[in-house]
C-alpha cells in the first residue's frame, strides 16, 4: 500500500505537467492573441451596446465581412511567400466596373462580363508577379504603381460615376450573393452566399498552405528563397501564381460587393489594401514571409470588422477606428516578437 502512493502521485504530477505543457503550446500559437482579443471585443461591445447582438447588426456584420476576408485569405499566402500587394483595393473596384460596363453597354451578357473581369484580374496579377520575380523590383513599388494605374483606369472608364447594377436578371447574381433569411430567437438574420464562399475559400486555402506540397513551396519561398531555389522550388513561379490568386480574389470580392450594394463605384476599395494587410498581420502572418496562418487571418478579419462595427455602436467616432487598428497591430507585433524570442530561447 505504501509503495503505490508515490506511483500514484507521480502519475498525477505527470498528468498535471502534460496539461500545463498543452496550455503553453496553445498560448504560444500566433492565433491565441487575436482570438483572445476577439472574444474580449465581443463581450465588451455586447455589454456596452444592446444593439450589438441584434439580428440587424449581426446581418450587417455577416454581409460585409466576407468581401474583405476573401482578399485577406489570398494575401495571407502571398505574404507567407514574402510579398504583398497594394493594388487589391483598386482591383476590387475596377473589376466590378468592367463587368457592369460590358453588361450595361450591351456588349455581352453578365456572365461573359464576369469572365472578362476575372481574366483582366489574372493579367494584372501576372504583371505584378512578372515584374517582381523577373525584373526584381520590390513588390511595394510594383503594386503601388499598379494601384494607381488600375484606379485611374476605373475612373477614366466611368468618368468618376458609379455604374448601375440593379437591371440585371442573371442566376450568376444569386450564385455569388444569393441571400436567405433565417428566423432566430433574437430576430431574422440575413445570410448572403458570400459567407459560404468565404468559408469554402478559407478551408481550401488553409489546406493548400498547411497540408499541400505547394504550401511547402510557399513557406520556403518566404522563409529562405535562395535555399528554396537550391532545393528545386520554383520560387518565381510560386510567387507569380500567388499574385494572380490575390488579384482574382480581389476581383471576385469587388464583384460580390457590387451586386450586394447595387452599385459599381470606381472608388470602391480605396484604402482596403492596408486594412487587409492589417488583418493578416494581426492574425499572425509574418510580414517578412515564411510563416502564415489562415485560421489567424479569419480571426483577424472578424476582429477588425467587430471593432469597426462596435466602436460606432458605443458612440466612439468612426474616424477613431484607425487608432484602435494601429494599437492592435503594435500590440500583436510585440506579442509575436515576444513569443518568437521565447521559442528561440527554449530551442
């Protein structure tokens, strides 16, 4: 009997130490910080504003969040590869303008306009990737120039005026932004198809980044391009594909938005590029490349959308939103730096 007590105590201690180790492992994940902030924001705004958890407000959050979220997902892969794209906001507005101009002028059906708009986005992404990988121009300069070119083209095509979108009767509109109203105890909540597409894109790109061979190429391209090239990774081609993916996702998101709000505004997407990069960085993707997380990006998207919505509901001026975003970015960067130092020290 006396000999079994120490063994039982040892088993309890080992179980306790395993639990502590598991908790530490979870807390060391890059998603832990933004997730904690997200939960804190939900609780805070729910307590401060009775309208925050209303059916109407939840419907508003679910309507706009997927559009920026789609672009942030693609940006996560691109940033993991060590690059980023400042032209996504302009592509967001330009693609919708192309599609609706083609339709409104009677040039082609809406479906053809959609294909042409996406094809133009593919070309824009290819040019970005080619100039970065072949001409060795920093992505900051390339995509900044493309931002101005694309935005200028959208304004020139429309003379600065929005294109009407409500005259189309196409099944494509229902596929992209079909909506359904679901009754709940707090009221009827409106869901758009875009939230479903956002979830599908998140699952697919999460698998690509973390489980596929191409995902390994992405991380290697951003972590150490020279070593990746030496091991047979086609770094240039990988990055070009990601530039194309990012542009296409921006185009699709812009078209989605134009259908939802019944307007294709050439100024749509202005400033989105910085907010999207903020979403990915807050979520735990390293700006310098090598490490990225789709789950973290989804949390970052939800966090910033909740923050933008919540501060308005509690009476804080909307112009103060950037103060909160900047503070969150600085805080997350400090946290990620601290966790990185801890991991290096333990190694």
